[in-house]
């Protein structure tokens, strides 16, 4: 396929640029009046229209006059395998209940776990597929998916097997994360060590034997998993080669981000509550700070200090956090808009954070996240737009006209 007359070919970073740190995030190279050639599912070449030689006759030529071509969004933090939405909590939030209050009253994660334990693998696969198709139509071309609504050995495995099926069924890169340490199940409310032992001695060996996870995650937070408990789980998972991507500093300044860095986490995610220590730690570390502004928006908690992180030279990524409790949306266009509007990132920074740095947070920066020769041809073509900034500016509306995955149009 040859795409011609592209108004702006976005994110033509050098191929060896695998992530963007600090002020590097300002650099979003855009080639104006460009063409892009896709072959065998990969980006074969690109250049200026003025330099285009007459294309071969059997090429499919797509005229993108007035349109921008973006590398697909890389959504590095989601929980899209779940049995049922939780609109009942939506109403409670509106009348003033906090996320913590709802969880403490038996809502929240435990509520989702009770429903998931009753659902079949097929049901979970079908509902997650619908969510994933919607996300792809909204421009997502790579995704990470967590377990964490099982909370028993069997149900956590069931979730991970669903993710394995999604990996096989969908034409995009998918990473799986074991998040059994998402909440203490009621049976282990007063026996935390019992549940941790179950994860370490029963679940992890099985997950490794079936090769069901790429990463380990823990919800390290007051009322959930303490620093010591988190450290135990991360250390055990390391024996199986699972690097951490942890839920850190979502509701309180807890030391979770520093713990993640100490355990060489690929990313520490959320960071709505940060202090100078977090900024300093992330300024010299390769651990990515993954910010989830849709979560702040939906549960009305502070927005992360993106500017502080960028000024302190951290690697900042944006992701959706799509889940039934804190973020019932996987729309990365909206995430990028919120990145600009609420995190005060420039459109260039937000787009980089949702593409190349999102890919880096899934360790796929070599094949996704930018327009470079040899990378996967996962991208989207916008409607005609006046400028690049129009995409985040027109929040809540999709500017995506066509999605291309592995070099072919995607029709859900
Ligand atoms: O990332 N905070 C922990 N996990 C999810 C929410 C889970 C839920 O409420 O179901 C999050 O926000
Ligand atoms: Fe999350």
C-alpha cells in the first residue's frame, strides 16, 4: 500500500530512538507533504511527495490529501478483561462517595472479582473482544492487559488465558500482566501472608509454566498492598523473569514509585500523588512514569505532575487504565486531550507519550510507537485536519477516518 499526499506524517523519529526522556518529549518530527509505503505488514519507506517516483502499477494507492498519518496509540495500562461494568458506583460517586469508601463497602475490585469468578472464559473473551475492537477503532494499535479481578488461583489463570486468546485473535501486539495482588480477597482479609503465599507458591509457578504473563503488577496502596508485601511479590516474580509494572502513588504518597525503581520496574503507573522524592528518583531511572489522566478525570482525584516529571528528566508515557471501576473508557484520543488540558502537556509531548513512550512501557519500542522503516505498519489516518493540535483540541470527538494494522485497513 502506498499512502500519498499526506499533509503531516507524524512521529518520524530516528529508528534507534526507543523512548523519549525529559525535554526530548518536545520533539515530535512531522514530515509535511509526504508519502508512506507499507509492505508485508511493515513500514517499507517514506519520503516527500516531491521525491516520489512513479509507483508500481499493482500498488494500492490511498490518497490522504489534507490528512495526517499517526503511528497507532500504544496503550500500556488496561484492565479490559472484566465480567460486568459498575454503573451502580457511578451514581454513588455522583452523590459524593470516594473510590476508597466504595471499595471499603464491598464495591470496587471485590465486586468485580465476585462477578468474574462466575463468568466463563468464553464470556470474558467475548466481552473483552468488544472493548478491544472499540479501542482499535479509536486508534489503539498495541495494548497491555492485566489480570486482577480473579483473586483466586483458578480465576486469575482464567483471566490470563483469556488474554492469551486475545493475543492470538487480534492483529496487534498484546502484553499480559499478572495483577493477582490487586486487592485482598475477603477470605484473606486477616491473613495477608496467606494470600501472598498463594500468589508466590501456587499462582506464579503455574503462570510461568503456561507462559501466561509478561509482567507482574501490584496495587501498592494504603488499604491494599503495603510496601513490604509488594516487595515480597516483586522479588518472587523476578525469579520467573517477570519485571514489574506497578500501581504506584494513586491515592497517597507511599514510597511505591521508589520501590518500583529499586526493583527495576518497566514502569510505575498512576503517580497522581507524588513528592519531590519521586521526581528525583525517576529523573535518573529508566523506569517509565505512566500517567493515566482519564482515571483522575473519572474518580476526581488529582492529576499527576506531568510537568514536574518532564522537567526532572523522567520518561513520561500516557495510557488509558480502562477498567470498570476507575476508568470506564479506553479512548486514547481523550487521554491525549486530557494530557494537554489537565496535565498541561503540549500536543507534541502528549502524542509522543501515547505512542513511542507507551511502546517503551511495553518494551516494544523497536517495533511500535513511531514511523520508522522496518516498524510494524500499525497507524491511523485522520480526517482532514487544519493542524496536528486539532486532534487533542477537539476532545471527545474522533478524528480518525481509517485504521491500518499490519499494512491493511482494519474493518471491525
Ligand atoms: O488502576 N487502582 C487499582 N486498579 C484500578 C482500578 C480497579 C477497579 O476499581 O476496579 C486502577 O485504577
Ligand atoms: Fe490500573
